[in-house]
């Protein structure tokens, strides 16, 4: 039987602490060879990009593929720019175990990965979180990172004041002061940890604004080689850690454009998050280091999150079971 989980099913089942632990383990497994997440190809139809993100993990006893559709034209239609669905197949029987809506899974696992990176790369005394962008992904990031750091203040910038007020309202339960800032520069200069969460094509944050000790999670740019939020100076000034070197060198505009400009080399984006978690490579060496996690997103993050949801759904009886063989 194949389990179908809708967005509302996922929302009901999701445990963010479990997702954090699964993402941390998954990146360690990737470094240890117990999981695989090859760089995905990109297929285009006009301005739309289709990206099949595949992975397998022993811990999940499964293989998975998320088909991500990136459709810039949907912004004008009032529809989500990115849509996705995740297919999970048993490594033991080859059966299609489940089909899950990818929207909330993607946002939650992305924020969890940034929180894992923050755990290993930010200064331990970091208390001020800056976010550039104030949408749903920004809310997820604040919630995830608040579990890692003792946050006192969240600084936020968005082009829309209405979005900032909605952001503030959705985080009211955390008891953390939320302060609207006048520019991305103001957020960057005042933050201990910075998350960039915009679908920007051109740099919205400049490396000349980076202060000593800053940690940056560069997250928002879509997986397209011509989009980036951080300029080449920022990539050069930071000690860069990536989710997957192979994926970064095919899908990250942050890295590819900085390499093309001569600001960095491929070697500068060869340290993966799993390498830092397992101690194979250094992340932050001193409190003065500037560190940057270049998040592109990999199918392994989706797979291990889906595994949690599938197991819980079958335990509590959530979702729809379908016999595809009939």
C-alpha cells in the first residue's frame, strides 16, 4: 500500500525537534558514506525549472525523490513560485511507500539544516538573529534557531511592512523581541547570526557589511546558477560550508558566480556540513571567524523528514492508503 500525505496531514504530524535530529544525523551519514545525495540534473520548460532531488539513506531504509518545480511566473498568478512532491520507495521491497506534499517539509527541513549549521558554526554567545526576508521560511528559521541559541532579539527587514507585522505576530509566543530594521545592511551589521531568505537574483547582502564573528545562513536564492543573495566579497571573506559540494557546484549561484568572478575557488566550497559535524574538517576556528552556510537543499533532507512522517502517520492512522498495484 502507498500512503498519501497532504499538506494538512504533514502539518498535523510534523515534530520540528525530530526533524532537527534527523537532519543532523543525515549530514553525518552523508559524510560517513551511509547516505547518498547526488547532484540533481535540471530540466527546463521555458522559464520553469524542474529539479529531481534524489537520495538514499540506510537509516531510512528507503530511497526518495522530490520533484521540485520552480516557476517564477507563478508570482504574477498569485501562486507559489516553488511546488514539490516527494516519492519514497522501500529499499527492502521496492514498493512505493508514500507520496507526500513537499511544501511544509521543504520549509521545515531547510530551517532545520540552517539550525544545525548554526549549532556548529555560530559563536556560542550569539543572541541577536537577523533575518532578511519575513515570509514563512523566515518564521521557520527563527523557530528552529531559537532551539539552538538563547536569542534575545530578532532583527528583521522586508520590503513589505505588512509582512513584517505578520512575521511579528506569528512569533509572539517565543517571547523574543522582534525589531524591524530599515535595510538589509542595518540587519547584517547588527546581527550575530544572519539568515538571508529572499528569492533574490542579485546580491541583497554585501560582504563589506560582515562584522567579525558573524555567522551567515544563505538560504533564499532558488537553485539556479544565476541567482544569489550574497556577493563575491561576502563569499571570499567567509569560511564557507555547504550542504553538498556536488550540488553547490551545479546549482548555487552564490558559489558559481563568486567562482566565475575569481573571488573564490572550488576548493573554498568543498567543506560539507557533514564534514564539520563528524570532525573531518574545521568549521569555526575562532570567535573572530566569519562563517557562511551555503544552503542549496538536497533530497536527503527531504527523505529523512519524510521517513519520520510516514512512520508516525501509520502509527496514528493519518493519511490515505492507496493500492497502486490494482
